[in-house]
C-alpha cells in the first residue's frame, strides 16, 4: 500500500463524493467531493476513478447481546458459538456475491446441526 501511496500518478481523496461526471471534450472524469479532513469542496480531473467505500462495523462501539466474541476491529469472530453463526459483512468486509455465498453456507450448517442433532 505504501508504494501505491508514494506513486505520483495516483491520488487518494478521503471524502464524500457529490458528483462524478465525464468531461465531454476530453473524456476525463471530473470528481466533486467534500474532503473529510478539511471539509472543503473540491473538483478534480482524473483519467480513471476508483470509488471505494470503507466498512466499519457498527458493533465496534456498541456490542450485541449474547456474549458474542469480537475481533479487535469490531467484526464478529467467525467461530460458531452456542448455535450462533456470524455471516457476511458481520465478520469482515465482503462484496455482495461473497456475502451471499457465506450466508448460504452458514444456513446449510444450521440445517445440518438441527437435522443431525449436534
């Protein structure tokens, strides 16, 4: 990550994106955003833009009842605990497809546990 941050051809902006549009004359991408650190509104021109939303679990500050175990980053531990299964983005940042696959596999484990009596 440090190499990427030091690359002069890459710009990181931590902010709230208000608008992304194409400059019809150049084809460049114009991004209008509010920088989080300064609060100022900026508009910048880029060749390409990658928008990434960070994930921080709400359980980082407020824990759920039931004595659940948490990672230091606030996500739930994946281990089964008294018939409780942590799934999807409750355990780590995931894309939609991976979250659905994880939830499906845990649902199957629950069914197997109920049917098998374990």
